[in-house]
């Protein structure tokens, strides 16, 4: 077979160092657009991106010519520089060292996209549940 064909659907998750809530609503859209540009320029297909003030979820069609660890490293490095150059936060911005990467079948794409796009609502429910249990 002369050509190759892959279907590698990967959810990537990484957090702000110390899980600090530094990603502000005023500039998170700019950050997500910038990260999308990084992902796509490296030959991957962006399926969706969203997150919370302390972490980001990215769902991609992975190009097997680049390892996940290389992609994450370069995405973190470039996005950190983008945040610093634009002075989006007065705090020192850094991503945590680790990350999560999870693979999904083609049949799960719609559910994962919905889950990621609904992050803010998902986390509201978790916070409400946690607060309810505290009483």
C-alpha cells in the first residue's frame, strides 16, 4: 500500500501551573484561536477546543508524523510566549509539566466534542455537587 490512512482522535488536556485560574474570559478566545493555529500548522486537524480558567481541552485528529509529546511541548511553549507577549496577565504564566492524552473511536467524536464545548456548564455542575455535599 503506497499511501497511509489513519484515524487517530485524541483529546489533550493540560493545566496552568499550580492550577491557577489565570486564563481570563477577556482573552481565552484569542488563546484558543492561537492554539488552533499551532495545531493546524503542524498538520493536525482541530476538532474543538475549550476549557476553564485553569486548564484547556483540545480534541484533534492526530497526524502520526508528530508525537503527542512533541506537539504538547511546542503548543505549550508557543502559547506561553503568546500570552506573555500580549501581556494578558500580570502574573507569571506557565503551564504544568504534565498532560493527559486520551484516544477515542470515530463513533465517539460527537460526544467528545459536546463534552469539550460544554466545559463551563460541566464544571458548574461539579462545583454545585461538591458544594451540596459539603452541607
